[in-house]
C-alpha cells in the first residue's frame, strides 16, 4: 500500500517518489515516445520515516513530514539513475510550528538509527 508521494518535474524529465506503508521510497519514471508510455520503471530508492506528506524541492532536498516523529530534510547527491550515485542524508529537527530547532550549534543526529 502506497501512503505518500511526491512528483518532481524539470524541463526535460520528471520522476515520482512513492512511499510504502513500511517507509520504503520507490522512484517511478516513465519511458515514453511522443504521448505514448512504453514502460513504467520502478526502483527502490531509500527508507525514511513514515510520512503524511513528501515534497521534493528544486534545490535538491526532500522534505518528509513524518507521522510519528520529527519532520526531516534530506539532501540529494543524485537521483538514483546510476548504481554509483549517492546522496547525503541531512536530518534537520523541526519544531511543531515548522521552524528549525536549534541555531546551528546544536548536535544534529543524521544517521539512520531510530531514537
């Protein structure tokens, strides 16, 4: 069951991120000629906290509005087209009002461990 999605569109390409009920993200792309879709490509992308909403920002960030924990930002290094592409995870704790917690001097936990 897919519970959240985000669409990213640029001039020459687009992709969709889908999140499963387990938190797994899948990148979906379409192969098409003219206006006819030839194939739907689905690739595992990453696992993030279960979200109520996802948003891919033009500057290369993914915002995850988490259901049961702090919202998070992740920064892309690539979009997963090549097996060598990597991306950096940057967790930014947010307050309930949406502002960034801390002033930059606080330690931020940016690893995958569940706290």
